[in-house]
C-alpha cells in the first residue's frame, strides 16, 4: 500500500484496516459510538491549529478529520447503509441546492441571494427528510421515533453546551421569543449570579474550616477572574441575606434538605442558569462564547506559566511559594502583556 493524493487510496486503507482476519484488531472493534468522541476531538484540534495560526499543523489535523469521515462511511457501508461516495454526493447536492444564486438558472443567478432563501431551502430539505424512514446506526432495534414538533429539535444535543445554548436561543429568537435589548439580559445575569451566590457560598468547604488559611484581601488575579466576596448593593432586594450580600459566608444550614445530593443539584442548576444567560449576552453581542473562553484559558495559561517560570529561576515550585509571591509574578505577567 503506497501513499497517494487520491482520496480513493485513503478509502482503500480504511477498508483494509476494517477487513476481518487481516485488518487491525483495534479498528475492527470500533463502532459509530466509540469513534464519535475521536471525531469531535479531531474537529477541536483543527480549530486549535487555526487558533495557533499553525498552517503545517492545520494540514495534518484536516487529514485526521478527513479520516474520521472515511471511518464512519466505511462502517456505514459495512451495514449496507451508504458508502463514502454517497456522502460526497449528498454534500455536493446540498451545496448546489443551497446556492441557487451561484449554481441555479440564469433567472436565479440574476435574482441573487434573496432574503430568507437559506431558511426556506433548509425547511424544504427538512420536509423531505421527515417523509422518509430513518435507519438505525446499529443493528439493534431502534427506539420508536417521534415527529420533530419543536424548532429546537434541529439543534444537535451533542454540541458543546455553550455553543448549543447560542443555537437554541437563536432558534427561539427567530420565533419572536427574545429579550428586546441587552440591558434586561444583564439584569437577568445579575439575578442568576445572586441566586448562585446564595446557594453556593454557604457551602464552600473552605468557609467551613475552623482555621482557614490566610489569603490576600484582594489578590491581583481576582481583578481579572472575579473578586472574592464582591458585594452588590442590589442583592438584598433580590432576597439575599445581608451576610451573603457582603460576601461574608453565613453559618451553613445543617438541615439535610440542603446537604448531600440535593445541595449539589441546586448549586449545579443555578450555575447552569448563569452560564445560559451569559451565553445569551454573548449572542446579543455577536460573540462566540467558546472562542471567548478559549481566549481566557490561553490568558490564564500564559500568566500562570510566567509564575511557574519565575519561581523556577529561584529553584521553587508554586506549591513551595506564598500566594503573595505568586500574585506579584501575576502582576509582572500583566505588565509584560501591556508592553506587548
């Protein structure tokens, strides 16, 4: 088997890997479900190469992602469902159909990209799909299918949660269910933050310690990542106790109703509500929340790496240093960023 620039060679390689008796034992064991996580991972690695502006890595990562398409197509062919050629035909048909202003009749090309044409074509495609019988990806009997009665059913459940939140909100907004402006979304975000604070702060394990370790009143990194104990004069009006509003943890309620799984579930729910509203803020500002969070992650990695590097020059690790020492290096990293 020789390498080639022809896609048929990659298809042949995958067929050889999946051939019983002579193929790769690992590849032969895989199913759609076991390969799906790798498909998602490869897509993220493509995005990472783009984020790093690494064109060499991008070529390799795109190849890895293409392999995932060939892999799934091969398994589908083994089930007698479709082959790689059918995948190519389906996407070429879709692209031609969705671009009548480019590939259509002379009249369609003259009309150009008319408003709403994309949504109309997608609706037609959806109507066509609903008229056919679905086929399971696995030989086992599939669960009974139900008609898609919600416009939200078009948003894949497997999407990253923040991205899916944006998609869900977009769908609802197009149906008229949306905030009239950004200001009330911010008010809702403050409300959700207050509700999370109310249930989470009393159950911070560190606040339950008899002698909590001393910390800085306000570390420099807190000005970037959030002030500990920051208050809001409006919080008491939203039902928060004075101690919670001031940032002073109240005495934990010993009631079993706020302990164990019940307590954790409530905190998790409130945290999810806050993230959902923050995604809505991003949507109104036309921001990609995943990209924003990736940027914040990179910033944190960059600054904390500076802390590690600075301490390493002195023969120490972060665990062997004080918060004050690390905070000074954090400030140093920020100063370096400001100087470019």
